[in-house]
């Protein structure tokens, strides 16, 4: 299992503060013989609908020496986890949690906006 990303606990605390219940930390899955560990799985119940909304959150700090390499690794993991969730837990939506400075400098660029739209990335920015 990979080490906790730098701001893992910050994202976890923000989700808890927003009313989410952490159900798995990490969410462990095996899909087609490959073990996977998504950083957090959460569930939030909307009282008015009485249906639970489930998400999984992959947390990335982008601390490596190359932003481009960090981005490609994050996108690759996101796509792998998305495929597994679509097959194993289709009701659970996947989010990528990123630091606000990375969002402001990379994900708001023309390329970042393009990638968000092309791959329908769901982001948590903190």
C-alpha cells in the first residue's frame, strides 16, 4: 500500500466536517486479479431522499520533481480506479483530491481544462 499523501488527513477532515462518513481508509478492491487501494471511501446520506450518495477519493499531493509526471501518474491511477469502480461498485463516484495551488497553476490551464472535460474528472480542491 502506498504511503499517505501529504494532505490525506486534511482532505479526510474536510469531508468529515462536511458530514461525510468515512467507510474505508483506504478502500481496498481487487479487479481482474489486480489489488487496488483508493485513499478514502465515503458515504453521505441525504435525509430528504433517504438514498445514500457514495464516493471514493484518490488524494494526490503533486510533490514530485515533475508536475507532468505527477499528473500522468494521477490520471493513470484515476482511470484504473474508475474502471474498477464502474465494474465493482457502479453507484460509487470517484473524485481526485488535489491541492489548490496545483489546481490554480495546472488544472486551470488550457490543457488542464481540456483534460478535466475529456476524462470527466471529478475534483476536490483544497
